[in-house]
C-alpha cells in the first residue's frame, strides 16, 4: 500500500518536474551525512518561527504533525533515533501524540537542539533518553498559556497568572467591597469554565513532564520519581521565570535536573548538526516553508505559511503559547569545547 507521501509524488509527477530544488537537495545531503556519522536514524523537525519572524499558528506543533512523523518513519527500520528539534512549541496534546508514537517506534531517542525548543518542545525533550544542546541552544518554561478575548483583542496570558489574579481579586474584595468596582472589568473577561481550564492545563503539563522524565530521561536514576516531580514543578513555575519565552541555556536546564550532553563535546557531530540547521533556516527564509519534517533518506513532509483565518473573539482556549522571540542576530556557529 503506498504511503501518504507516495500518493503525493504520483500527483506531483503529473504536474511538475520531480527534481528537488537546491535547498532540499543540500539539506538531504547533510542529513544523510549525519546519519552516516552516528549510525542512527535521523529526523529533522524544524519550524520557521525564529527566522520568518511573523505570528502564525502554522509554526506551532499541532495534531497534523503526527501525519508528518508517520510519513518520515515509513520504511525506516532502526531502533535508535536522533531528532533535530527547532520549535516554538504548541499544544501539549500534539506533543503527547508525537512522543507516544516515537517511543513506540524507537528504543533509544536523542533530541538535538541546534537553537531553541520552547514550551511543548521542551516537554518533548523530557521524553528523550538524552538531550544534546550547544552553548547557544535554549529550552523554555512549560507553563501553559490561555488565549483570552480582551477589549484590545485576543491575548495569550499564563494560566497561573489568571489563577493568581483571581485569588488576589477574591482577597481584596473580601477585605473591602468597594474593590469590586475596580475588579469587575477584569473578572468580566473570565468565562464560566476558565479557572478550571487553567488548573487542568497546569496539571497536564506537569503530569506529562513528570511521567516522561521518570520513564525515559531519568530512568537509570534511583531517585527518578522524586527528581522528575521536582523538574516538572520547576519548569512550570511561572513565578520563577516571569515570562513564557524565557530562554533556558544548557547550564540552566542542567541545574533544573535535565540530563544534557554538550554538542561541543563531539566536534564532528556539532558541524554536521549545525550544517543541517543552517541550510534548514535558508529553506524556511527563501521558500516561506513554515514547517519541515524530514528523515535522512530524503522522505519529507512540509507545510507552507497560510493566510491567518479569523477567530471568534468570544472564545477562550487552553494552548501552549508559542514563546516567539525575535530572530537571532546571526546563526549559531561551531564552538570549541572550552
């Protein structure tokens, strides 16, 4: 039975030349070289969020990504995987679906972060046996974000901030009923189920991270359960990080309890990974590709930027905020392990 990608190739063969463009052919060459160096399957999962520098839901992890993973894992038979991950995050349920599928297919998974894996992408790192980061790489907090309609438009806010502010309002109103007039415009924005949604979102993020870290990243640690619980609690603590887009360096996540390996410890690996990353960023910028999911054999699943559709401003929903940051002044460069 042909796969999703093979059906697409049949369609494309009837409408356009089959030869890949220069970006695709060079990126696939570097991915193949990386697999030859490690002796492991390689999957690239890259979003254009940090280089196209425009807000779009197309950059975030979504339920559709499982289709991409199915496509690139099709006919791969290794049991060890290196995933190069560059993503702003997305919904925790999308991350959960991808983790469940990857762990079914591979016995050993390393996630390599050439630049940034934020929010739900950080959660996925907890499901790896090992995370590899460079001195320039960063992960991020996992505190869930809630999209709220406001007088000035829709806005993403930390779920924990909503809970904190509600408790603050309750205390101030109980102390002095006159404070109700000041709090009414703010409280009016809260839907009937919002507080429960916030509590459940916080609980889900911590639950997933704790379970994954205990089962995989910290599996060989005799205190895995306690360390995983502490890691989940600290990663989701909005009051500690202040902002959802806070970059957490290798040293910082190591202090939080991650099992992290330095990319610089293997100079050949570093050069190959950054070569893949650099040509991937060129692909995003020059072709307006929102997301690339691709393996070392040239099988790929890509999506382009779409025009944003309008949304109902009266809706509120639990999502992991994208943690968007401005593009870096320059791409990461190889550094010595010193």
